[in-house]
C-alpha cells in the first residue's frame, strides 16, 4: 500500500504513515511506552504466547482447564481490551461466576505481562489510547504530527480503534487543532462483529463529526448489473442502513444461478466445474 501511495504522490509519501492500526501504535509506543512503566524495547506477545501465559495463570489459580478453557478466557479478555476495559472495569460489569473468574485471571495475566515488559496484541491500541489520554504533551505531539487522517474499511473498526481515532483527530472544544479526517467504508459490508467490530462507528459517523460530508460511491467496476441488482435487493433488508443503489456499466451479464450444495466440498466442486466450463467455452469461441 505504501508503494502505491508513493507512486501517486511521490516523495511526500516518505513523511506519511501508511500502516495498520497496530503497526502505527507499535511505532508510537516504541517512543512513549516508558511513560507507562515499560521500556521502549518491550516484547509483543502473539496469540500463542498470550494463551501460553494464560494457561500458566489458570493453573496457578487451580482452575479446571475444561471448565475454564484458556482460549475461551483469552477471548473474553481480548473482547474487554477491545472495549478499553481494564481488569477492574471488566469486573464491575460481570454478570456471572465465569466472568468473575475471568476478571480475576485478567488481573493476574496483565500483571505478569507488565512484569515481563510485554504487551499482547490487544494492548497495543489500548496502551496507545492510555498514553494520549493521560499525557497532554504526548497528545500535543501526535496531534501536530497527524494533520490529515484517512481510515480504510471503517465499518470494521472496534471501540478501541474508534477512540484512538477520536483522540488523534480531536474535538473543537479541546486546546489542540482538529485534524482533517476521511474514512472509507460500507456499513453493508460489516462482517467482523464477532471480532469486536462496531457498526455504529460508520452508521453514526455524521453524528460524531457533524461537519462531515458523505460521498456515495455507487458505481461498481467488478460485477454485472444482474449481480448488483440481486445484492441491492438483499441488502435493502438491513436495518438502519444508509440508502444507496449499486450500478454498473458492464451490462446485465448472465442470469444468476442458484445452487443448493450438500456440503462445503460439494460447493467448492460446483464452483470448480463452473470455472472449467467457462474456460472451455472461451477456448471454443477463440
């Protein structure tokens, strides 16, 4: 992506940050993590490292791994961090015994991460938000650094990412210049709710940023009109969506074919047969 940007804008791309949320946060924390008691050479735990540590925590708590599976507990902790909830905040919202045990394990797990000068993947955004919210001089530095912010696939952002963007962009009532924000996304393509994505981020964007202008990109360059018309018909049933009408200059195309597969293997085989048939037809025509 950075190469494509450089091709479009030239040498100016050298001063731009083109990265994922997590990569940008790592870059910030390598400078700012010392404010939170970490060294700047902190270790980043991947999912395997995190679950291994959590297994040790649960073992030390004498918990039955069948009743409190490390992956299930880790999933709850990850979801809490995506909501910017620390152990104490999570504990206040518990509604059953399992969640109370998760809160206790979360506290121990987070303490051991800190003692090891380590962060897990979910900490990267959470700790960056903490730096921006707790330290005005750090906020001022990055507010002056990021005057223009563009976020792609905005419909798939979670709460932590939403707050991170808000902290970097700012509000008119704060003593920092407000950055210009452009987001690109489609509420109808939000499919990551199971990973914490919050569709309200895009559905209520105009409420969050009341001076925003919305530009609908309704022309599709990949599909024929028959496919888009079917998609429009299905998507129109979504509740709370923003109205739009997909269209294409590629013509009506072939009629849509329905196929009820008996299994995932049968479905894959059907797709393969269709591709071979299309290739054979193209060869005959040429």
